[in-house]
């Protein structure tokens, strides 16, 4: 069953009461700490808001305050999810964070959760995302940073999956065929019909959905491992020599190729094709070194490319949705980039020719 909070518009939250912040910092974090200043930070596509509170009496000298849209608004994911019925008794961010921290994935420390106010006080990883770092790095540094991101990814995938802890919410939801098809349909609705203002012709819709179903079935049929779901350059923080992982609350079980595709077929950073090839090989080398055997490299690359098609189409539709429903147009500029990846793969595989034939007339970037 696919569920999710998909229709909520962007909610404008009032800033947290400084007195509430000051009391929590002084009483709940560490004796001697005091609130100095509070600065609003640029948010993401979610309904959350973020603030940096600078402190006196540190360390820590600052904390990140995450403000939830609703104090108890954690019963549904902001992304669609699929899985068996499971009672959510804990904020997914807290639940997933604790399991990642338990296997030494570099996630922010949670200092305090003020449940009544809907405020989380988190370790500050700074302002430099992987996207920021790459934008001013030379070729060797870019390769090094992405290899580090893959090292963290492999650690996360293997160790959380191996733990198989059923108290982790991610193990109760997954990228099954219905969810993958839901995301494809999300693209058709927003990335094609809403964007163009016209519906698909029946003959085209039938052919497109046939290819989509084939891709969804192939991806759903892969071994399921822990999947961050949004493992990309804006959710990885370069904090000195450490690469911090954030925005993991929608984690679920999925194919190994999903997070890798999110990383190297990123909506926000376009890597050279030679580097993409090298990083896919590097990922497979790391998995082999960690004892994951039986990897057919040609088959893995094909599944990686099919995953990229699914992920990138979903992103293109999501960006239109965020504009039209949440009133946030800033992601529209990234649509041509993600669709350029799709076009490359449509030209690479003969099995995707029906998709190119029937979808490209509606999507200029695929022509």
C-alpha cells in the first residue's frame, strides 16, 4: 500500500519563541550554555524550518534548531511510502538517526527534542554542502570528495542492513513496485500533464506505462538494502575532514543502485561522464572489499542506469509539484539537468526505445 502526505502546501511557520530556545539551551543542553543569536537558514522542499543558534559558554558554540511543521506531525512521511502497516511511535528523524549513529554513520548528534514545541536541537555541521565544496574544487578534489561519499554510503548500506533491527522504521517500508510506479505516475501527472497543461494521448500513456512497469518490476526484484532515499550533494555536509549525512528521515529498503544514482546522477551537480563511470566502478570495488560477492558488473551498470531513469523522472515531476502545490519555484531550473540524464539513458538502451518514442514528444528536454 502506498501512502503519504502528498497534498499539503508549504506551511509558513512562525519563528520559535527566543525565550523557549534560551530556556532549552540553558536547562536541557549543558549547564553554562546561553543563547546569543538566532539566524534563519535556507530550508529545503519540506515543511520544516531551520535555524542556527549561536551560543555563549560553549562548546558547542552553535546548534541547529529544526522546527517541525506540527509538534506531533510525524505520523506521515512527506514522501510517499509503501510497506506493511506499522505503528509509528517515534519521530522518524529520531528513529532513523539513532540507528545510523549506532553503526557510526556520521549523522548529527541530537542534543534535545522539545516534543511539545516541535523543536529539535542538533549538532551543527556548518554551511558547506558537498555541492558547495565541489563547485570550487579541482578535478582531483571532486573525485576525492565523491569517493568519500561512496565510502560513507557503503558503510551505511551494509551495516544498517546487516543489523536488521526491526525497531528501525526503514525496515517496515520499501521501494516495492507500487511505490516505484506511484513515483512514475507522479512524473506523468506533474512533469508532463501539469507542466504542459494537456493530458497524454491514450496510445502514448499505455506504451509509457508499459516501460515504466517493466523498470519498476526489475528494480523491486533486486535485493533490498537500507536506502537513504535522498543521498545527494545537498544532504551531505563537508565539516572539515568529515562528511556529515542529513535529511535521512524518509529512509526505507530499496535496491543498492538507488542511493548511488541519487549521488552521481544528482539534480544539482552534473559530473563528467568519465567520472560517473569511475565512481560506479569504485562503488562496486568497495562493496566487494566489504565481502559483498557475486556482483555482475555489467548487470549492475544496467540496473544503475534504469534506476537513474526512475529517480530522475521522479525528481523532474517532484520539482513541478513543489512549484505548483507548495509555491516554491526554485527547483524548476534543475529540471533540464535531470532530464538530460534520462535522455542519455534512453539513447543507450534499445529496450527504452518505446519510452523515447512515446514520451519525448511531450518533454522537450528528451527530444
